[in-house]
C-alpha cells in the first residue's frame, strides 16, 4: 500500500478530456456519498447514479468501490497539499506561511465539507492508506519547519514534533468550526492561535536572536 | 442525541455484579471488533461470540449494535475524562497538569488501542455522537484553562481556542506514536511539545507578571 500511496496524484489518468471528466464526476460522487451516507452504505450503483455515469463505465476507471475510495483519498491529499503550496508560494516569513497555510486549509475543508468524514473512515476501511494520508502531509510540513529553523526564523525544536503539533491544532480547529458550524474559525480564534504559535515558536532570545 | 449524550456514563446500569460484568464484556467486544474489523463488518453474533455471551442475553443490555456502539463511545469518553481527572488531581502548576494529562492520555490510548479507530468511525455512524465526544472533552479542558488564566498561570487567550489547539496536539501526537507505533511519544517529543507549550502559554511579561 505504501508504494501505491507514494504516487501522489490519482492512479490511472484517462487519456481524453471526456474520460478525465467522467473520472472526476465519479470521484466527486464518492466524496459526497462516502461523506454523507458512509462508505459501507454506498454501492457502485449509488455512485454511478450520483455521477450520472453508466454502470459499465465505472469499471473503465476503477476496479471497484474500494479502489475509488483509495483514489479519492490520494486525490484529496494531492489537492490539499498543492492548494496550500500555491497559496504560500513566495512568502518568506514563516509565521505568515503558517497563517496563510491554515486559512487555506480551512477554506479547502469548507469547499470539501466531507473531507473529515471521508478521511476518518479510511482508518477503518484501509488503515495503511489513512496513515499514508497523514504521513504525507506531515513530511512536507516537517521540511518547511526544518528550513525555517535553519534560517533562525523559529525556535530550534524537532521539526517533525512541531509539524504534528501544528497539524493537530489545525485539525481540531477545523473540526470545531468547519465540520460542526460550516464556517472558518472566527478572526478571534485565528488571532489567539497565531499568538500561541508566535510565542511558542519564536527563536529563543540570546546571542543568536534577531538574525 | 445530545440529550442522550449528556449522561456521561454508560446508559442502563445493570443491578447485579454479574450483569455489570456481562455488559462490560460486550462493550469490550465492541471496542475490539469495531476497532479491528470495523463497525459495519461486525454483527451482533460476532459480538456475543467474542464476549462469550448468549445471543438473547445481548438484548437485555442493548437494543442492537448501534446502541452498543453509542454506549461504548460514552463509556470511553467517561473513562478517559475520569482517568485524566484522577491523574492531575491536586497538581497546582498548570504546565505540570498539561504534562501529566497528556502522558495519561497516551497511556490510556495505549491500553485502548482501538480508541482512534472506534471514535473516528463515529463520524460516519453517528455524527452527533462524534461531536458530543469531542465537545465533552473540550468543555472540561476549557474550564481548566480558564481557571489557570484567571490565576495568572497562563497567557490570557480565549480558553476554548487554547483547549482545541492543545487537544489537537495531543490527538496528532497520539496518532503518530500510539496508533502507528504502539508506543507513547518518546521523551524528546514530550520535551519539545512542553517547550512549545511553556513559551506559547507563558503569561506575557508586564506589570501583572509573576502574580
């Protein structure tokens, strides 16, 4: 599974634009039905009906429901990571990267309202895939924090530890606001979160401070 | 559902010790099978076989599989909260409360290896129950942080925001270590996490500092 997971985009890419649109419609149907009805309560017939695609056509793109689920998780992971990467591109200040990165994550989760429910089900449907999803996010995050620490922008703490701590804060704020209330965390939450982060991650004062 | 969820312990408490043991065995069977096989792939017959309990006996305690699932989530919530409350009782320093509280959470998750998978499935099986589980944890946490802020032990940030941020860090560190590796986060992770917390939450220096 981990080898399979490594390819970050969806598995087989159809050759034609029409094929890509059909595959995209099936993935969107999966995102909606797995999120709102549940993976187990959703059949291939439900997916083709929702996507308005013939039953036989489904099998041109996926071996079955589970393969569509796996492709969907990989697709969401890829979309989320590339959306955040584009949003923070060119920003030098690490705290600004964090602020924009989190705001982008919350917007993404608002546009993909079933993200949490779909990803959480992966833990039972395919534990390795669930692990791959979080690890893949964690790796990129760790690299970014390691670089900021090397540049002296943030305190010299283990970047992987910080990556999981920061991702956890975003995860839980997103659950509290996006999943439960259908809106991004209010400005006051973002301010207090950023204050926690600034003080928590600011480089220690000392001879090397202010680099 | 929220009214149902409010009672924090399991629903109907059997009158006899033998009844309580039978109910406990069924809840433990649910925790194991829902976690390792999955809620949907587990039948009442699987649960009674695992618990070594007669099929008819099951219905003395639960209306069906879903009621057992709900009782299990409430039971885990109650156990987790009371285990942490006992562990931190009498500790005055808020940062020590955090350290001991998180260590206790990781130990609890190690002893309940299926906690994550079971709770994550609640998002699809019963979204209101999932929300209740996290809200109930968040409420107690918020109260504790509000009190520490009033005492001047921590920075004056919105306690609910801090509660979700801190819970998120514990959630993700527990996923990374307890769920994936079967062990508590290593000492170096705890140290860096506590350093992030101490700096992030330390009261601002100023006239009111050092109260």
